C-alpha cells in the first residue's frame, strides 16, 4: 500500500468514527497524533493537513470542537510506548499513529488496557 492510500484510509476511518459521534453537541474531541519521525512543524505534515481538511468539512474545527495532541519520538522508537501511554492517560478520543513503530506502540498500549 502506498503512503497516499494509507493516509487517505487513516483520514477516512477517523472521519467516519468522529462523524458517527457528531450529533453529541458541545463535545470537544481530543485526537492524539503519534509518530516516530521528527515533527518539525507540528501539524504541518501532509497527513495532518489532509486530516484537518477532511475533519473541517465534517464540521470539526480545531480550537472549537477539536484539539490535537502531538507526540513525536524524534527517531527514538523506544519512547513511542511512553508517548502512546501518555495519550491514553489524556483520554484522547482517537490516536492517529503514523508508521509501523508508532502503530505497534499504540496497539500494544491499547491491548494492555483491554487485557
């Protein structure tokens, strides 16, 4: 699967998840963003931009009813579990994990909470 297809799929899944809950008025949605690579300008990556555009089209506006929490391990994948745990403790509504190391970390934290 190429990167564009993956990003589009991630955006679609998150957008559908949030859209299903959209009728609950007044809620501010908290979305965690987890990645291994450095994030030099938080939220300026192509994936974050696509996600923001799609969510805005669905009525989610950052700073009004949507907040992103960005965590990046700056190419130190051993920190991803720590950051995934932190996002879970913040009670984010969803985690967008970018790349295999971040996806594994998010899955491990999620699995440990359900077992």
